[in-house]
């Protein structure tokens, strides 16, 4: 089932992504103030949305793992957590490139930039704990992911609350229809790709968990 | 639309040889200004494209690296599975 | 109600121990004074706008370090005498253990922040603007310290179980508590500038504190108490 799901999602992403690129560059008007460089927006913003969604999924799954000792939730939390790193890296690298072209400086220490970097750091810590931590750190890492997901509303409200150079969260509503339609057209393949990657990683993690259990049962039959 | 570019600041030579017609409404200063604006626009577009290439290149590289990482994990998983089934068949 | 009584009882016991031996407070205050001396030497020549912009960072940077120092020692007694498991199986609410530790940690951090504030006021005349609204300042310091300790105490308790010693500071604590410190930084800047909305910023700090405290009480038991059926070993991958 999971295999079919991620195959479909990744196929959809592979077919849709070139169409989205064509639409962004050929069928969408150039923004008057920023010029051609604004085209980064159509992939930077969906990546940021996917990062926040993946962080919430990871945090909620971690909470379920803590409360119910669910190993499925543990696998989902880790899968979504790793995808936060991938999307977060994309956001944190494409953002400064866009900023360099429009603001003249790649990093302005504004609230949203800092809190996005913090979310990325929290999930770096989570993945580090999961991969490098001793046996028994799974629960500590899950606690970390649950707290990390709390950072998402902070990022959302940071722009509204603090003085910032970053566009506000209402910017999508103020775009002309041709631009926001393209934004959602570009969101679909990115979301499909991100969901597909989470599903693949979940599948691999579940297989590894089962393999771990088999190894443990073989080395110590009494524990099984 | 084509124009003959002339230096309107210089007077026409006397005697009528090498006569030329001055273009009305197009002076050198405005043409230079136009060229400057075009050059700036071209530089901005070139810079924009450079930024876009970097941004898209990074996106693709990061995602590709993660896919490679996942592929390596799957390869290792298969190897572990093979060693487990080898061990099981030996015992 | 019973949980609250137990929390206060445990906190009173810990505070009494602390007052008797000054284990955490002495280390934290000593660190505070050293940091103040460094600030005095390093930023003594700053004046005006530059100094006003630096003061919030000085305060919350030292609180961050003092806080982590206090948090690592919060469960030190239990870890040294290996009594944490005994505490967990004692007939007290587990949340009361967390509440007591968070309360003690907050008291220590607030005390250190108070010393830091007094030191900054003594060293830099510009810091006087902070004390123009003392109630707001007190609320800010208590709220931010509570939020910081609320997160930290959960992960500090994991230290007491001796399986993850050393990972707390660098990896876990700072990224998680940085949003609290950022909110506190903005509120402190508003207080120094005499901003009309300073009270709103302090309110935001308290909102974050309540949010983190709720999350901490929600996950504390699950993070700290090992589930009997849970795995205790993992194959090295």
C-alpha cells in the first residue's frame, strides 16, 4: 500500500514539475518591482510551507509515539523529521539567494529567517539524536520533535509580531490571480514530491525496525 | 524603426558638401540615456537569471542528495536482509 | 490540589537544600559575576544607541548560559545518589516532580537575572531605562525564565537517567529555547526604548511560557519514564 502511494506521488511530481517550471517561466508575468528573480518565489514559498507541514507531522507523530509507544508513529516522526531537514535546507539556501537579488543582502536577521533557521536546527538535533544517540534516546528525541513543532506557529506569527523586512504572511492574497494560481500550480508537484519522500523514508524505517527486531530475536531469543 | 544618429551639437559644414539631415526629436543625450537604461536592464536580467540558476540548482542538488541517501539505505537494508537469511539458512 | 501540594513540598525541600549547600546558586552567581566583568571590560566604551541595542543581548545571553548551567545541575543530587528512579516510584505525582524542579530552576534563573540586571544598571547608565517600568520588567524576567526552564527541565531530567549525559547543552537545549530568548530580547528592547507596546511584548513572552509549560507537562512523563514493554536496545546501524 505504502509502496503504491509513494510510487504514485513521485510519478505525479515527476510529470507535474516540468509543467510547473514551464508555467512559471513562460506563462506568468514578470513581477514589476523585483523582476525575473521573483520566479524563485514559486518554489521557495511552497518549500517553506512543506517544511512547516512536515515539522507539524513529525511533532504530532512524536507525541503519539510518546503517548502510545507506537513504532509506526516513531517511523513517521523520523521520516517527516528528515524531510524537514531537506526542505529546510532548500528554503534556507534559496531564500538568501532571492534576498541577495532583491534586498541586496542575503541575510537580514529578521524574525522569520531566524525562526526558520531555529526550526531547522531543532530538527538537526532531532535527527542527530536519532542517528548518533545511544539506545533509549528515542523518547528524548521524540520530546525534542514535539517541542520543535511548536516553533511552527512562532514562525508564522513572527512576521506579524516583530518588525521585519520579510514579506508578510498576507502577501499571497495581494498577488494578482495569474501569480497566485501559478504558486498553487507549483505547490502541487513539490507537495507530492515531499509526501513521496516521507512515504519512502517511512517504508525504509519500518523495514529497518522489523529487521532490527529479527536481528535482536536471533541474537537473544529470550528477549523476543 | 531606424534612425540615423547624428551629433546635433556640431554645426553643419559650410558649402553644402557632405550634407546630412538632422533627425528631429532625437538627440545624443537621450540616445545615451536610452542605451544606459537598456544596459542596466540587461545587467539586471542577467543577474536575475544567475540567481535563478543558483536557486534551482541548489533545490535539485539537495533533493538528489537525499534520494541518493535513501537509495544507500535501501541497499544496506537489502544487504542486512541477505545476511540475516544466510544466517538463518546456515543454522 | 494534591499535586500542587506535593509540588510545593518537593520544591520547598529542594530550595532548602539549595539554601543550605548553595550548589547551583553559587556556581550560577559566580558565572554571572564573571560575565558581568567581561561585559564591563568589553562594552565599557559603548555609548548611546549602540549600548541600548546591546543591553538586551547581554542580559539574555547570560541568562541562557546561567540557565543551562543551572539545568544541568538541577537533577545532579538525584543522579549522584542514583535516587531518581526512587523518586519516580515514590507515591507522588510525577508531574509534581517536574513542577518542583521547574519551580526551583526558575527561582535560580530569576535570582541570577536579577543580579545581572543590577550589575548592568551599575555598569551602564543606559540600563536605567529598563527600571522605568519595574513591574513589567519583573514580569518579563519571570515569564522568560519560566519558559526557558519549562523546556530545559524536561530534558535535564533525561540527564538524571544517565543515558544521555552530555547531549543536553549543545544539541537539545539551545535550539529549543532560542525562540523564548528571541521573544524576551524583543520585549527587553521595547522596555529600554520606552515603547508603548512593551506590555504586549511581555504578554507574548508569557503566552510562549504557558505554551511551553503545557507541552512540557504533556510530554514529561513519557520522555522520562521508560515504558516497560519498550525496547531497551537497538541494533547498531
